[in-house]
C-alpha cells in the first residue's frame, strides 16, 4: 500500500486489512454511503502513509481510512466547533476514545484523531465521531 505507482483496488485494500478489520471497514464505508453524498476517493498520501480512502467535499475532508496490514487507521480532524460538541457528548464515548482525544495535541488547525481499527469494537463510536463533524442526511 506504499507504492505510489501502484494504485490498489478496493478489493486489494480489503484483502490487505484482513478478515477481522474487513467487517469494520465495510460497515463504516456503508455508513458513509448511506448518510453522506460524498464519493470516496483513493489518494496517495505520501511514502509514510501510502494509499487511503478519503471522503472530501468542497475542499474539506470529512474523514480518511488508511489500510494497514490486518487493520486500518481512521482519521478525523476536529476544529473548534467539533471539539466543543465532542466535549458535550464525552460521556457517550468509551474510556479509550476519551483518552485518545485527551492525549491528542491541539494544533493550530484542530485535533487530528488517528484511531487504529482491528475489529468491529469501535465502529459505533467512529460513526458518532463522524456525525459530530457533519450531521448525517435525514432519511
């Protein structure tokens, strides 16, 4: 997944992340498709990160998925408003997500939350994190 000249297919990405992480990957991508009118794009993010699936609209990234061997990393960046919303809903998140949030340095452009996903355990919390950044479309 680190070769710039070899863009992976979605099937290759899924095969790379492994069976345990695949369920979480598929559920989150289905959540994105059902709730946001944003086409995913496969982008090379550099030699340290490789290829990723990114959801971006109007030049603003909602979230990104970085495939890794037997896992993937989910990235969402929160600005000031999202940080405030998260703090209001803090009790709805697990200890591990709250610790990650607390230990993520506040940068000039917000907090970059990198969440390593190895199985389905964090899927519902990740959905909530996405919903804080951008409300899902009404059904």
